[in-house]
């Protein structure tokens, strides 16, 4: 996934909802919360993906 900041991700996630949200502004806060939950999940996934884990068989080589 390309590196995007929070505002860019939020804009992309809400882009297709702009017309419906303009018609029903009370749903905008909900849509933003959903988009922020998606951003948080993506951020956590990226963080976990970049954590250092031993390669397969590394324990045997170092032990």
C-alpha cells in the first residue's frame, strides 16, 4: 500500500460518498468514524507487518 497520510486516506474513503452525504449530512459523522476505523486497522496492519520476526529456521542457526 502506498504511504498516504490520514487526510488523504480519509478523502479517498469518503470520495464516493460525497453526494449521498450532501443529501443526508447527519450520516457524515458516521461515515467519518467508519473511515477512521479503516485507517486505524490499516495502520495497525502495516505496523505489525513491519515488526521484526525471525525468519523460518533462524532459531536453529542461532541456537
